[in-house]
C-alpha cells in the first residue's frame, strides 16, 4: 500500500479505510496515543495503539523522535481538536531514537539551543512552519515573475569581478595554502590558480543579469550570495539568498512600483497558502513578545502586519525629505539617536530607518534619490549633480528589505564614475561595453530573501530562517 501524507489524511472522510502513514513520533502517551508528524503539515496525526495490537518489544521502541511505519484504519476521532485518528493495525519502527540521548525532548527549547542542533531542529513545529513558508515564498517569487513574462537567469556563483563593491568577498582558490606558487616579487602567483586569475564568491548577480536585461527585457536572478563582512547582527548572514530583477526600459519610478507590487504579492501569497503555519507563527510571536517591555511590542500581530502591507500604499519620499524629517525629529533633538542627523549626505543607520517606518509613517517606506557619495558606482546620476536614482524599501521590524536603483546607461557618465571611485576599469570592460552597444534605460533591485522570510514568519533572528546559517565563526553542518 502506498503512503499517504498526513496533510491529505486530515482532509478525507474517515470511513475505516486502511491507510499507510510514515513519520516521526512527537509524543507517546499512556502506552497508547502516538502523536505522529511527517512534515507535510504542522498538524500531527494521532495513532491509537489498541491493547495487544503491538508487541511489547516494539511498544518500548515508540519514543519521541523515532521514525514509524504505521498501517491502520482511518476513523473519526472522539478526541477534541482533531477530525480523524488512526487505529493502528500494524506498526514497524523504521528508525529508533534513544530517549536518553535524543536532544529534542517534547518541551520548549530556546532558539539558541536549537541553532546548535540545526540538523534536528527541522523536527520542531517552529522550524517546520518557517521552512514550509520559506518554500512557499521561493515558489511565489518564480510565479510572480513567470506570470509577468520575466526570464530567470542563472548568474555565476564564482566571479572574477568585484565591481559591485557591495561587501568583502570570499576568495575561491585551489592553490596549496601551505606553499602557494610565488611570482618574481614574492607575491602569490594567481596565474597558477585554477582560473588563472583571482576569483571570489559573488556578492550579487546584478552586473551579470544586467547583460540579459539588455537582451531579454525583463529578467531576474535568484541565488545565493556571499559577504565576508564581520556583521554579527540579527539581520546579516555571510551566505544569503537574493532575488534581483533587472528590467530594460524601467525608470526609477517603474522600479519602485514593481518592488511594491512584488512585496504585496508575496505577503498575499503567504496569507493565501500558508494559513495554518502563519497562525502558529502568529501565536508564537505573540508569546515571545510578552517577554518584551510594552513599548517594544509591535502593535499588530503577524497576520495583521501582512494584511497591512497588502492593503496600504507604501510611503514614497526622497532622501532629502527623509533627512529633514529625521533632523527635526524628537529623538534627534533630544540626542537619542546614536548617530545624530546633522549634515545632508550622511548614510542613514537602521535606527533612522526604523524611526521613519515604525514611528513616523507607521507603514512601509520607499526612500529614493540618495546622495551619490553613499551609493554604488552604477546608479544613475540625477540632474542635480548630487544625488543618484537609488531606492531602498524599508519595512517595520526589518529596516532595509530591498535596495535598488535605475542604472547609469550613459557610457561617459559611467566611465567617469568608475574612474572617480578608483574602480578597476579594465575588469569592467564588458559592463562598460553594454553602454556602447544598444544601451537603454534600465533598472533593478535586490530583495534579501531571508529578510523577507523574517518579515513573513515573524521570527526575529535571521539565523532562524535559513536551514544552516553561515556567520562569523560558524560554518557547522
Ligand atoms: O543593498 P544590497 O547590497 O544591494 C545589492 O546587492 C544590489 N546589487 C541589488 C540590486 O540592485 N540588484 O543588497 C540587497 C538586499 C538588501 O536590501 C538586504 O535585504 C539583503 O540584500 N542583504 C542581506 N541579507 C542578509 N544578510 C546580509 N549580509 C545582507 N546584505 C544585504
Ligand atoms: Mg543596500
């Protein structure tokens, strides 16, 4: 007989039909009631062992964490809170789990502890829910773009350029670190390396996907990106996934509109397709918040926050307008900000972004037209000679969730910027050449996938929304 997933069993009418279920034991009570989970849903199936239906030896091996193969009759459940239960006919242990040693006993564990057993934490309700939502969001990303005629472009993971300058990079090499080949100056001879040059893991697929936007019009890339910054925060990973759409013929305003539609679509998709998991996560987040001081609790619960994003227009304003608001704000006047806002042109810190989103506007905010000096070389220069057509989308509780811009499509302007910033013009030959042959106005942005998942799940540490987080000092698993 074929296995049926628990998710499916919970929707069929119980008529005493025989079914096969496989899954992991969450709890086993009174030598009779097995709570079984197979990950297809957050719900467990109750399997009831009748007297003498399972031999003594097997019964002892039904322990939390063990994996079971159960055949039984699906019947209406007399117990509250579950429509059906399984009357066990035959039971086989697929994998034992020593109750003395199994680290995941059925009790509340801290997220810190669970990070140390990341190979088992998927078997908790929280991580099951988070990873099902993560899956749904990845699927929704592709659906959103596919439905709009965008092409998914696979940009390289190993790259020979650090043109982006988005962050420190991880070197990729096959040279023997104990005795690397040296050139006549005693420097490591990269010509001897695998690619005959220095290579790194990519920090962003943007520059490469731009080449495809200038051929296929509307494109995106979605892949892992790597940054070797020493950022030990709840918002940064050394390895994270990024979605980067890039579109020919879009200006900065088209770009902002797409970003807003995209985020709304993803939130709505989660509401439509992950209701059960979101309800669990909503409750979980509320409990978590109880331990926080009143003024740090969010006004809305998780599901209400998602609805709020879908239903409200994002606030759009220029850097200069935001700068004025921040300079005149109470926390600035009372010197409550760690970084005071005094001179136009300063980079905004997350305390400023969160003030704008959480205190001032109380909704998602898109800031645009940033000072050129604090943004990347490829952003389109505005007529004022001071700002570039950059945009950041700021979310409550998260801060920056998206960064993007209209790109500089004018060869001379771009070249000047490359030179001013002391970037390797020679390495950027192909990027510059795009502006020589059939250049076009174009724009794009990058959405940090884990920051999206933080927002959609209500989790508070980015290390808990990716299966195996990579951060300074940690590459276990
Ligand atoms: O603002 P960033 O650095 O922009 C770029 O990389 C552009 N090339 C994107 C583009 O225009 N195509 O990064 C984009 C987003 C951020 O807004 C943030 O959500 C996320 O990526 N991000 C990180 N997420 C987790 N850990 C990190 N260390 C991150 N750094 C950026
Ligand atoms: Mg950014």
